[in-house]
C-alpha cells in the first residue's frame, strides 16, 4: 500500500536511532551518496511538513550501487567518502532494502567491517589491503589475500605458515620493496596500518630453519643486500640505497606514492623547500622537543619529519619513501589512516600543527583571563592577543608561519561591535563565482519531427545559481514551441530511474546533478516507465532510458491496452520503431524473443490518434505486439499490482517493461552529461579583496549580541593585521553543499615574484610585506578523481622543479602559474629570513646521515579544527598579558 506520512516519519526516526549507535562490532555497507542524499532530502521534507507531492521530487527508487562497481564486479578504486559514497550500518541497510528494495542480488561486495586504529578509534575499511606473497628467489606469486589493517605482521607470518602448510616453528621473514628501497618487517606486534603498507603490495617472504642464514647472508636475493638490524620503527634498515650515476642535487628528491598519498607528497615538497625551516631541521632541532606537551607526540612527528628532510637534502637519493612520517601522522589523525585520497592543504596544516606542538617551548601553559576589546585602540588589543598566543605557543612554526587577523562582527540592529585578533597559519581565499553555466537538457517531444534523429532532443540552456524549473521551461519555450495540448514535465534521470516530476519552484543545481529531461505531455497523471532486464552484467535491475506517460485525470485505472499504446507512442515520438526488425511474423510473446534482437527505426506515427482503448491488432502494430506480455504495473517496491482501488495513487506506481532476451528499445549514454561555464580570469589580489570584504552571516551561523541578548544575523569582516615570514595561501577551489561537492577550475593569476601585500595590512607600520613564491601544491582533475603534484624552487640553484611523486624534473618558471594551483607558499623579503647559503652543504649535523641508521633519539602522544576561511587555530588561546609587554610582537 502507498506510504503514509506517519510511516515515513517512523522510518526516519528508526534510521537516525540506528545511526547514533557505536561503530564497533557492527557490519557496515557502502551506499551511493546520491541515493542517500535523495532519501535524506525526501524524509527531511516530510518531517518539515511539506506537501507530500512536492516532497516526492526526491523520492528514492530502489537502492542502486551500479555506478560504484567496476567491470570486475568490485568497488571502483578511489571512491571518496561523502563525495561518491557514504557508509551506513548493516541494520540501516536492511531497513532501507526492506522499504525500497535493491537491484543487487549479491550485496556482499558492499559489506565492510570496522577496525580499531592505533589511537583506539574505530574506523570502517572501505578498501582493505590486498597482498601478493612471493618467495625470495622465485618469480611466481605463491598466494594472494585480503586482510585488515588491524591485523599484525605476526599474523601475516602465521598466514604464510598455514597457507603453505609449514611447520609452526618455521621462521618466516617478510620484506617489502620500493624500487631501490627495501624493508624487513621485523616487529610482529606492529599492525598493517601502523606499518603503512600499500594496500596492493607485494610482500616477499623467506623461510628459515633453525640456524638458517642471517640477515647479512641475503645478498644476491631480489631485494639486494640492504637488510640489517631492526630500527626503532620495527623495520630493518630501510634507508634508501644510493642512486646510480651522478650525485643528486640537494632537495631534488621525489617521494614514493604509498597508495593515494600524492596529496601528502605534494605538501611535503612545498614544506621541504622552505629554506628557513629546512635549515632548522638540518641543525640542532632536538633541543626544542617538548616531551611533556599533551597536545604533541613526544617528538615522534618531528623526528620522522627531520629524518625525511635529512635524506631528501643529503644529495644521495633520487627519491625516498615517507612511510614513517605517514604512520606517525595517521597514529593521531584518524582521517589520514589508510589510503584514501585527501586534501594537501589539510595535510599541510596538520603537519605544521604537529611539528609546532612537538617543538613548543612552553612547558606549562598559563591560564590567562579573556579581556574584551572595549574601546581600546586596535594596536593595544592586537598586541595583547599576540602576547597571549606567544605565552602558550612558542615554536619555530609560530616564528615563521603564524600571522594575525582582525575580525569585526557588527549587530545589524544596535550596531554592537565585537573585535578580536586571531592567529592564523594560512589564508583561505575565495575564488570568483562563475555566474552562469550551460546545462544540457534533453527534451522528449510529444510528436516526432521528420528531421529529428532517434532519441531525445538535446538543448543547452544558460542557467545561474538561482535557477528554477519555471526558468528552465521559459528557456525551452524560447528554443522550441511546445505542442499546444501539452506542457513540460521536468525530472532527473539517474541509474536508469526517474525522479518525481519537479514542481515549478524547484531550484535546479546549476553545476552538478543527474541528467535533466523535459517530457512534453498532455496534462494528467504521470506514470514512469522503466525497462528491466535480468542477468544484465550479472545484475538484475533497471536498464535503458526511462520516461513518463500521461494518464487522463478521469481515468481511474488504465487498461493494459491503453498502457501499451501510450508507451508505443512515446517510443515513436523520439524516432524509435520496431517495424524494421519485427515484422508480423516476428511478433510473439516475450518468451519467444531471442537475444540480440534490435529495436530501432523511425516513424511519423501520430500518438494523439493512437492512444485509445481499441483492441490491438498485433499484425498491424509490431510495437504493441512486442510490448504485449512484457508490461507490469508495480508499486514502489517493484511488486506487481493485480488490482487497483478507486483511490489509486499514481505517484507511487510505475510501469515495468521486461526486456529479457532482447535489446532495450531506448539505450542512452549516461556519460554525455557535461557542464560548461565561462571561466573568468582572476588574480590573487582579487581573491584578497574578496577575503576582506564585509559579508553577512548565514542563518545557520548566527552571532549572539550581548546588547540585544539575542542571536543575530550579523555582518563579519576580516582584515590582515600582521603577516608571517612564510605565508601559506589556499585557493578555495572546493565547494560543498548538502547534496554534493565540486571544484572551481578557474585560472587564478598569482605572481612568482613581488607579491606586495603591504597596502592590505591594516596595522600602522613602516614594514614592507613583499613576498616571493617558494612552492605550489597543484591539483589536477575532478574532485575525487584528481592527482596532486608540486612545483618548488630549489633554493641552492634557484631553479624550479616539478615533483610528481617519485619523479622530479626541472621546469621553466613560466610553467609554475597554472589553473591547477591550489596551495601557494610564499616567503617574505625580510633581512631576518635566512639566505640560501645557510642551508648546510654537508650532513655533519644530521645523525641519520652520519650513522647510516635511523635516529636513536626517539622520545617517550588533539586534533585541531582548522576553519576554511581563514585557517585559524581553534585551541584555547590565552587572552591576557600586561599591556606594556610588547615582546615577540610581529
């Protein structure tokens, strides 16, 4: 029976209750994010009391994860959570399948389990690691398997013994290889996740009997002879082998991709080429380690970074493997656990914060009472705020990377002002919004045009951010007149299913979304027609292109004959006929149709004259003959309806056309949907202007006015008060909404030399804030399917290089500025900044390079929330010092 509002509210409450339960100990399922968002929008609309007919715009069809599957029947690689997919508990999956159905008969491919990370947090493994095991000296894979990142190295060794049916006392040694680099996995208690093994890695094993060969006797094996005693991290000596040929330039060292870690490599390369910071980490940095800071890692992140920098700047290696640094970051930042793609800016900010907390010289952070700005001068309040910050945060990161912003919030009613001065580590600058887009709309006409090619008619319509269905219909009527007895019904087509027809005030997503169709039909009750096929690519489900038919308002229950003729007329309206293939001798019941039959052709058939309840003559109409016996009226769960009452609700039913044994009449390429926009040229200073303009807070981000004693939709303005020596700028290319996220690919022109921000600094000072570019983190491709690289200036040679994971190459300065630029790293022209000659030319002060082993100075670990505009430290910041204390103020 049709769903009622009470049923939907109960369904929503039950799902929300199940979502709030703990993660551990539960099965989880991967589900298409677009389907999930439709369900959320639908149930939210019902909960808000919207008209059920309007809410049905987002009524979800059967669960369909077909777009998530590759040709091998497994999940496509690199699907991103909350961009392509989301995770729901098994109980929620079962509930939704019971309500809406599922096109997949085997759902095990979507099932996942939760594992516990080293920090104790439970996470769901979307892509559990898969390893191939090869015996040293052999070219053949002995076996492969899929495991959990929570399993230990010792467990992998026991798997080798059990799989090969070895004696339990057999000693199994495991090795991994990265080109010229090799590691032995020696710590049996270390988990796969802690070891940061790539998720599709080859693991070599060697079997030893009692008194077997030692580590230094493995020369001649495929891994070479670079295996020695274990290090502090549970690996054998995993220092890179020397590269053959000429010595490498210091700092020109690639980073191996551990599996979707290009974002991390890009960020590290930008930071590595900040000469002031690199000089620090090639020097006596250990004296600053704060092992008592509860917000730090007792020096583990700083140690891992310093060792990596030491190798990258030794001039000995063409590339390195940042496995240890990744493992230490993931140990306290669960979002970087595993091998999903992430944001290079997010990683860079977390790395800087981790280094800061490890090197923070403040042992006991004082509590300082907050003090309102009041009517005091900005200079006094800013100096006080910076002193508060330095009283609790004093490190090389603060010295080089932290600046100060002035934030002014004004009440719209009483003009009450709130002024604060906040530290920041990067500026997130907004890009220009593209005002208009070209969206493709497909029209399914009422009558076929003689000159029309088979299929719906394609139109490009100019749309804006505020674009509604009524605007779309107006645009279509300007492009083509609709039939005088018809009107347009607009809907989305997704996964071979139709959304409910949109009402006139429905706002259209101007840049993203499923393909839009406008069906030209006479007024009436609409029923969707969908094509169904069993065993289609091993999945029984919907295929082809669905469409709507219109039922007269006074018709309580359509007959089979009426439905068949209505469907046939809609096929002919887009130039599809069965006449060329199905003659009167071929018209048979569906069971007799053979695979490979082609259903194509064209006709000038007039549907207006044919949609009657007259008895059908299959010999005269092969289209109707083909459809006869194949159509089924079904409910929202795809269950066939035998009888319909006089209270038949068309909005909850559809017509299913079975196409078993034949090709689908209407095939359509879902990859043809494109969005075009006019890409305006932008400059970095334009972005700065947008950043400091006054904006009104959103209704979801109200400000409490202390004078009005109410939350108000106030105005807010940022100003640059003081800028750091090393300025990190994020271009806000990624946008997110309730339904999806997208990327702005517009070109932003940024200077390589001489970025003058002096006019934009509000503080009254004679200082000059002129910057030169050091590095760029580039993002190419679409959101969720892109790749990160980096351009960086090698300070000793004053030459630009492209860093693309493990590969490096020299590039001309003209290549550095591109539409791929995402994170920019600038260095201020300041006498206090170190010159290139200060970077050590030898490795005398670096223990890793001196000893040839990992450092033995390992010391005996909270995430920070970084806003996107600007990136401001959200930790508790001290708010009071003596007014005359002006030390350490930029």
